[in-house]
C-alpha cells in the first residue's frame, strides 16, 4: 500500500470517528501540524504514533496499512 492510500485511510477513519483534528491532537499528544502531514501529505507515522491514532480513531493498524479490508476495531 502506498503512502497516499494510508493517508486517505487515516482521513477516512477520522471522519467516521466524528473527531476534529484538535480532539485527536489532544487525545494523542500529536501536534496539529504533524496530524495534517499524516492525513494530507503522505507523511508516514511511526509505529508508536500509528498505534495512538488507531486507538483514538477506533480502527486497526491492519486496516490503515491495507492488510485488512474492513475497519472493524480489533479488541484492545
């Protein structure tokens, strides 16, 4: 899966979660500029940040990375 598709899936998960960028930033301690880079510019989050984002957005890293076709949240 390419970087653009991963960014798209992060955006899709954000929209489905109903959370704003600010809410995500507060919950994950990731800056707004960094979130924008992850979701709109194809910048890849490290494993630690990806885990935080997935937990916050209610999705799995497998789905974001294209290893799973549905966004069902895995048990935490």
